[in-house]
């Protein structure tokens, strides 16, 4: 494995390791907070972690075996990216359902989720730039889809941060309820859009 491929391998591994803490902390946070945006974010991060693990495995397998048939390599990459797209769609749909079922005005303590979302903005923006740079150098399909995923994750985390900040600033009010609901729906639709686009690209 050459230096550039090693960079891709390490970046994917670091993505998996850094993404693993989010669902755990958000899951614990759901014991004290029940914002629909917070629940949606937990669902999204759990689904994305599964997609990242699959992407990491596919990238490692296709780049460690230099004698692998090119058609088989492309097939594995397509399947990995298709799985990522499907996960994004499932995540978006589940978040939409949660948003429309949520009727509570009192959202509880959303501080843990807010901290995770803010840190997510910083980390995901860094990874988005990193994957974009690696994709330009390697033109690897797995890295290209990860660049899109992390671009989406950055935008979504900005939306989640704003929504949870409103819930924290205006607890138990209609303002926090509607900002939280709108934030959750926007997150859902954005994930669905990115997932559908990724799926269609793998089928072409």
C-alpha cells in the first residue's frame, strides 16, 4: 500500500474511531433529554457509524490486495457506497417519522447533544476537507462518497446545533418546539437527498 493509500486508510480508521463516541454519549443523553432533533441525531450518527465501518472494510480490502481484479474491486466499492446511500436514506426516513410523532414541548436537558453537535461541526468539516483532498489525489470512489457524507454531516451538525441551542435558550416554549421540529425535518430531508443521490450514482 503506497503513502497516499495509507493516508486514506488512516483517515477512514480515524473517522470510525471518532464517530463511535457520538451514539454512546447521545444515547446516554436521551435519559435526560428528549428533543426530536436530539433523537434524530442519535439515529443518524448510529446509522452513519455502520456506513463508515463498511467503507473502511471495503477500502482496506480493495487496496491491500494489489492483484485484485479491477472489476471485482469496482464492484466492492459500488456495494460499499450503495450501502452508505441506503443507510443515509433509512436514517433520514426514521428521523422524519420521529419528528412527526414528537408532540412534547418540554425537551429536557439537551446540553450533551448540543456539545456533541458543536464538536461534530468542527470534526466533520476537517474530515470533509481531508476526504476531498484525498479523493482528488486518488480518484477512489469510496473516498469520494465519504467526502460527500462528511459535507452532509457538517451541514447537518450546524442545523442540529442551532436547533438545540434554541431549545436550550427557550426551554418549554412554542419557539423551542417549532425550531426543534423544523431542525429535525431539515436534517431528515438533507440526509435523504444525499442518500438518494449516492444510490443513483452507484446504479448508473
